C-alpha cells in the first residue's frame, strides 16, 4: 500500500484514477479546488481537501498526508482560455506545477506521475501516428505549459532523485466528462443526441483525433505507480478517427436521426493528430483494452442513465 496524493482528483479523469487506486488498496488523498471537478466524484474513502495547488494551504496538506506518490492532474484545461489569458494558464499549469514539485522535493515524495497531452504538445505531427520523439511544436499556450511542465519534472528528477512517469494523453472520453463544456466531443455529442438536440461539427468533420477511453487511461496510471522510471509515453489508441466517423458511430448507438449542423472551422484547431503507443507497451506493459465502439457504448450508457441530471447547470 502506498500513500498517494491525487491533484485534480474530483475531475473527470482523475476521479476514476482515485477509484482505481482505492480499489487496489492504496491510501488516497485528493486535492481539488472544484473549479472543474465535482465533490460527488470523490469516494468517502479518499480524504478530500478543497485546496488550489497554488495555495499556501498545500504545505499543510503535505504535512498532514506525507504522500509517497503524487499523481498530478490539476490544471487549467481549456485551450481557448490559454489563448485568451496565457498568464492565467501559466500561473496554474507552470507555476502551480513548480510549487507542487518543490513540495515533493522538500517532503521526500518518491514518485511523481504527470498528465501531459500528446495532442497539445506535438502540434501538427510530421509523422502519424506520432511517436514520443516527435518535435514539440505546441500551437497554444496550453500545450506550451504542458511541455514546460515536462521539462520541470525532468529537471527536478535530476536535482532531487525524484522518480517520475509522464503520460501524454490523446483525446480522453468516458463517464463523468462534462457535456456542457467546450471540450470533450463524445460527452457533448452524447448529451445532444440523447436529448434530440442539434449536433454541431466545426469544419468539414474530417479532423482526425485519437479517442482513448478513460478506463484505459486509468490502467496506464495504475501501471505508472511502479513501472517506467523517468519515462514520457503516449497514452492513446494508435488510430485516428474523424469527427464524422465518430458522429455516425454515436448516432447509430443513440438512435439519433438528424443530420449534423456544420459550422465554420475554429481557428487554431488541429487537422490530424493521433499517437503511437508502442513505447507505453514496452515500458509500462500497457495497451488500450477498449476500441472506439466499446468505449463509446459505455459512455453513452452512462449519459443515458444520467439524463436529466447532467444536461442542465
């Protein structure tokens, strides 16, 4: 059993990770300021602190919890916010990260697991599926902050002998994702289709993305507790799926019969990105267990059961 602190643990992805860590018998504490996360996502078995990672209170959390492992998912997650307010994005995603790493170094944390972004840091990859050796060319401050975070982790690893694993996610989807936000097309499509509302596709719908089910991301985070020291690996499916293909798959599952409404392409949106995952298999012993159809079925079923409670703020 390890003492694990999960930042952003009330959020979509990390709350599932907390569930898995608890199920494995670990002692888990959660830090989340609830700017995006929901308190109800956190099991009672996990101790919860409503604290921002930039807050001086985080020192008290570390003193109380004495974590051996930190899993860092707390972040400013909106790409467009990062473009509109890059200082705020950097304050949370870079300075917040540094404050967290400083506490890890001072308190003797043994291992650090970080949620990075394969889609955001590679920009438009020259080679597809994009390997980890791809050139880092972020197209938004969000991606630049994630890349900077990786460099800080590597630096602290050298300075303080901090073991770490960096996981570069594809487009994660699944239960608990916010259908009311700007990101998360599977959640947005699910809520719109089940309510028989308009579905909007921006651009021609031929943009390729690597849609990876949250359960597979969770299994990567479980593996990263003990495997792969000093690694940076992609966590995706190795396959690109267009928005149009996703629409057809989900329309069939939900019985949605309306045509999508095509809107102007959004500035700065990537056209093609999906991730090579061979390295994750070699270093973590991990590979995705859910294909797109299976993952989307699970997600649609979640939203079907939750209908009426999720579609209004």
